[in-house]
C-alpha cells in the first residue's frame, strides 16, 4: 500500500475510511493504524483541551486526520426503503 508521506508536505493528510467490519475487526484496524501512524495521528482532545474547539492549522501540520464513514445499518436501509415505497 502506498500512502503519500507527510514528509512530502507539511499539510495534513486526510484519510477517509468506509468501515464494513464488526467491532472486533474495527479494534484490530485501530491497533494497526496506531502502530503504523502513531507520530502523525491527531488527538483532538489533547490538542484543544476539550471536545468543542477545533485545532489550529499550525497544530495539524504533518499530521494525519482520519474520517470514518459507516454504511447505514440494515434496519435504517429497510426504513428508508419503506418510506420510499409509501411516498412513491
């Protein structure tokens, strides 16, 4: 796997993951990501002191931001499908 190294630019690298795994597999993914990218990961609570503030661009230089998207649960998909059938 090739990933653009933060050493090529000091701007933050954004990694977008779509997760289709069970919680146990997600824990394994987290462990691997932490092992491989620990120096580059951003802990927002540590940077800002609380959960509300956003970090400054300066504090994000040479860091990796991970965005996680989970697919809708099957129950949600069925609910959406029923709503579409009723509305027509």
